[in-house]
């Protein structure tokens, strides 16, 4: 088998057909759902897209293998392998592979990545990745000369231009749906968007732009604990009208202020950046913990998560370090963030302290692993990482248990802060983004904000303060950028970048 050589142009067409059949079901399912297939124009558009996909991919594969020879074939193997993984996530979690999703992938650590592993993932990898790749390598190719290569490329380009021109009446339709279409075309969705991601990253300043110096003109001892939630959507908190009692402990706490809020993005890295920056600029300005630390404020960062901007402080503690420091071997839940925290505050010789707790409590897909057994109140729960295989109620049950556990963590934190008598203490809780739980067949997060459902950007925003004299503003809707200025107010720090309208504290 595969002993006879085939012409390169036929090889390219074979690869393109395989690429179409194996990896473009979601693409054409989307196209079919938004065109009127009963009309002549709809039929012609569908046929044109099929021809365009086959011919354009064949052209690119043809050029790559002709110029790169064996390296070109191995490049196709790489494409097919990544295609298989990409299609698994598209089919299983309805992800859209755009620039922000590439950022998510590149900022994913081993713990998060391994949580997605399943038998289905292995099947996708073997049957859509490895086996087709072996076939591509086994086929022997007969190469043409440069003259014929040039003629064939030129004729193909002329054909493609003619096809595009013939569909000029559909250009507006293609432009309107380009974001979703581009996210489903393999392998170009991740190739182009990886390039876009690094281009965007390189355009940003390599060094943070320092903000104007802050001043501390108040000697009151104050501590603010900023708790950054993970994938917590407001719709499943009792405080926002949810029918289940997912906030039994916080409901008993006085002086807790609850605000509706929206995230600046639907993925962690950009959501946390918005929480920590003074305003949205698209530039790499100094973030809140770095700014306060540089100006003499004590800053403590504890995390069981990842994806934050570069934090330049002395006291930065990750989960493994906390487990070792407090002899909590095997403690896998987010309460580890509270261990020894009260003592750390009491032992400080600084009048102003900011503590950031970056949690991972509601991170999917294995929601059921994110809380201790005693918080398994809503049952039965989804115990599969292939969320579509669970009933939606099982998925919601597991997720609601993570919110119940979040409620416990925050209530426990507030009770500990009440015991710190030497300081005015306060807590802000806000999530990085929301989460989809099967609504509209969407799961988890990462859909571009412009087309994301509200479940992925409507987030909780809680504030508690021990100082009863503080007055809080009313608000119909807050953003993540309100955090920076509210923290400055709670710590009584003056800064040229402070914006009173962005603080929730009344003057």
C-alpha cells in the first residue's frame, strides 16, 4: 500500500478533502443554520464555500509541501493533530477559536489542561489526528518542476479570484459572519489567531507604564482583602434572585453590599487585568498590587489559580507553598487561601495592607472536584468533563455546589476579619467572568464578548466593611474597573489617577 507515487497536486487535493471531511462539520453546520438553503442563492453560497474550502486549502498545502518537502508533510501532520484537538473542544464545549481563546490556551497550566482529558478526547486524537497523520506520511509524492508549479499556482489563484467575484452579492453576509466562520476553519482558525495574539502581545509595552506616585496622608490602620472569583456568574447567587439558597452564610452578615456587575471579557487573563487596572486603555499600565507595593503599602497575593498579569511584590504565595507552610498536605480546596491570614495581618507593622486572594472555586469542567464533600448539597452532580453528556440539571447542581462553597469561604473570611480589632477591615469579591452551563448548547466561557451570552459576563460584586460609618453608593451596574478606585478609597490612599466616579464609596 502507498508504494506508488502520486502527483503532488493530487496529494494536496487528498489532504484538502480529508481536512474538509474530518474537521469542518461545525463550520458547515453553522453555515447551514444561517442560510436559506431553499433558495438558489443559498444553494450556490453553500457550494461556493465547499469549493473554496477545498481549493484554497489544497493550494496552501500544495505550496507548503512543494517548497518544504518532508518538512511540509510533517507540518501537515502537526496541523491534523492540532485540528483533532481543536475540533474536540469545538464539539464538546462549543468554543470559538479566536485571538482571546488562543490567549486562554497559551496561559493554561498542566493542572487545568489535564482536567479536560477524557476517553472521547483520546478517541478524537487517535482517529482524527494520529491515524490520518500516518496516512499522510505514508503516501509517496511525485514532485513537479518549478515551471509547472508556477503555472498551477497561477491558474488556481485566477480560479479563486473568479469564484470570490462571482459571490460578490454574498460579501456582506460573509463579512457579517466572518468572526464565527473564521473561528471554525481548520487549521487557519488557530494559525491566524495565534499570529494575531502574539502580534497584539508584542505591541504592548514590555515594561509596565508606571502610574504617578500615590501618597498616604491618613494613619488609620486599614486592610482590604480583594477576592477574585473564578467563573462565578451572578445568575446562580441567591443575592441576584436565584431560587436556590446558594448564599446561606453570607445572608446572615450585616453591612454586606451587593452590586450587579459585568466583566470586561469572558476569559481569565483579560478579566483579571480589568480588575487590577485603573481604566481600560489597552496598554500595560501598572496594576493595583504593583502600584501599591511600590508606594509603600504591604501587599499579599495568595493564589490557587493562574492567568494574572505580572505581579511584582515580595509576598506572593501559590497553592503548593501555602499547603507546605501550613502543613495542609492533601488540602485541595480554596480554603487554604485563608490559612494563617489573620495572623499575617496581626503581625504586620504596616498601617495599610492589600491582600489579594485569587480563587479557582468554580472553574470547570470538573466542578464536582472544586468543593469538599460536605458542600455536595445539590445532587445528583455531573462527574464527566464532557459536559454535554450530563443532564443540564446535573451540571447546574455541581456548579451550584461551588457557589455554596464560595459563600462559605467569603463568610469565613469576613468572620476572621471581624476579629482583627486593630484595623478597619473590608472585603471585595468580584469574579473574572461568568460561565455557560448548557444554555444555547454553550459550556464554560471564552465566547467573544461581542456575541457572548449574558451568563458569561454578568458577574457578582460584593463589598463588606467593618467600618459602619462608611457610606456606599447605589448603582445599577458596576464594571471590574471600579475595583481599583474603591480599594484606594477603602485604604484612604491619595493618587492622581483616582477617579471618584469609579469608586463605590460615598465621600
